[in-house]
């Protein structure tokens, strides 16, 4: 397993739409495992393949707390097949937008269909933090960041701060 570099916004690669995987084979399983290792090290509770520069419809999630046994979810080609009429608001953050958080409204409960790490079709009903996390990671597959759910003013403030931070980290050429 390997820790992969996480792309930080603003970066045009985060705005691209990921392509479906044909099947979950050894290559995709290795990607899922590397993504999990990267997510745990960051630390985070979810990661989408586009965040590590791979334009494939693959996400990994683990909302278990530090004192709990890990419960990783590996999903390829996730699709929402049902969403609740009721919404929930969560204060979201993102490994691609470090140290920035904002309230985002999403459906409170969902049902998702996906291929698991053994290439089996699964369905999962989720609510609370898990539902929010799945939807957040699925947005990445469409080139959508959590800040895209905010007002233009809030989104632009966050992106300007990230751009400024990125520029200050670049070495000055002679």
C-alpha cells in the first residue's frame, strides 16, 4: 500500500468528471487500499479517486472514530437510487480544501448502489454522517466540491485563501 498525494484546490483536476470502472479488479482494489491508507494518514473520513489524481468513479469512507474498530467502505461506480425528502445540515470539510469548513445541506438519508472491493453489486441505506460523507465523496466524482454548495461569496473567499496559501508555498525562481 502507498500514501498518495492529495490534490488541493483550486486545481482544475478537481473539476473533472470521473469515468466508471469496468470492474473491480486487482488494480482497482490496490487503488482502494492506497486511498484508504492515504485517507487514514491525512486524517480524514472519506476520499474520492479524483482527489489523488485518478479520474475513476471510486470512493472510500470510514466514519469510525479513533477509539473504534475501522469499518472501511470501498465503493466503485456509486449511484444514488433513493434520497429522503428530509434534509440535514452538516459542517463539512475536505482533504482537498484543508482547514476550511462550512454548513452544507443534503438529503438526510440515502440508498446507494455500488460495486464493492470484490466486484459484487451492493446496496446500502445510510443516514446521518455516513449519508453526508457518501454524498460528499460522490460529488467529487462529478467535479463538485463542497464549496460549490455555498454562496458565491463564501466559495470565492475560501478558494482565494487556498490560492494564496498555495502561492506562498511555491519556491521563488531566480
